[in-house]
């Protein structure tokens, strides 16, 4: 019985490709607390947080490191990680309500993580497009739209990337043909 030398059996085809890391993530944490120049978010204990009292105190201190948080960098560079497209024939009449829902979802997300923000809401002909700094916020907006208005939602992730496209299709208006009573009874 002979065995081959030199060539080994590999299972490289089974290895999962890891998604690319966020290019805006901080590679090295600052020593001590830091504050964002734009949004006044505070970086302390390895996390970002909105704390107005701490922000005022840190802004007054000359030792505090002032930098730009990853969310503000993404907004400045127009780098969305989530895009939600809303398509609905009745969108114009409900647009104010939907924008309020999006603002509420953003506020709830920012209370836990200030880096989850809506970058902009853009009207594209009959559709509405929401760009977010985070893929999870885009998914959350899609779920809340389905919960509030029904309809269908589809999630599409980019290959080896953290970008997600969420497509929400509003409910189809019901026609009265199925609800008519038969005449002649």
C-alpha cells in the first residue's frame, strides 16, 4: 500500500468567508475619554454614548481628545451601510407618518448606540429612500414598517460586505369586488 507524500487533503472550500470589517471602526481606542467634534457624543469605557453633562465637562477640559465619531465620518463621506427603499401607491398621503415612524425608530436605536443614525431621507420620484449608518438600523426600520402598515419586506446583503438593502413594498389596496353582496336574494 502506497501513500502519497506532499499533497494533503484540504477543506478550504468549507471555510466561511468573514464579512469585511467596518472601515470606519476605530483601530486604536483613545487613551482616556474623548468627544466627537460634531455630534458631541462621548467615548468612554470602550463605547460611544450621548451624555450632555459629561460632554459639557469634557469639552471644557483641554486634555480631552476631540475627534470625529464613526457615524459622523460616514455621514460626511456619504457611506451608508443600510438603504431602505419604500414603495407604495399610497406613500404620499402617509409620508409624514412614515417619516415620524423612522424618526422614532432612530431615536430608540440611538438611545442604545449613538452610532446608529439615519443619514438622510431622499424622495426618488414615487419612492422614498432612507440611508442609515448601520445595517441593523435599516433592518429595524423595515420590520417597523411591516408592523405598522403591513406590506412585504425583502433584505438583500452585499457580497462580503456589511451593506444591506431593504425593500419595503406597501400593502396593495383592496378592491371591493370580493365584498359585494349578491343581488337577487
